[in-house]
């Protein structure tokens, strides 16, 4: 499971932001619902939330020092 998580982070590092904003635009322009794309969108959202969380934790640690 750890390897799958690591590969996902490397693959989606550059892909997550365009995918998060691009998929809803594609759905609004006529793309039919696709469960795989929805799962990938949720995974990208999870990675973005994780990035914000780690940024917040690191900024809190720097304030303590």
C-alpha cells in the first residue's frame, strides 16, 4: 500500500491542479460521468488537502522555534 501511495504522489504531483479544475469544466461542457475519473479527482483532492495540512503543520512548527 505504501508503494501505491508513493507512486500516486509522484504521478499526480504535476497533474493534480489541472485535473482538479479541468474535470468540472469538462463535465459542464458535456463529458459524461465516469467513475474512474471521479475517483482520480477525489484522489487529487486528497493530495491537495494533504499538502495544505503539511504546510500548516510546518508553519506552526516554525512559529514555535
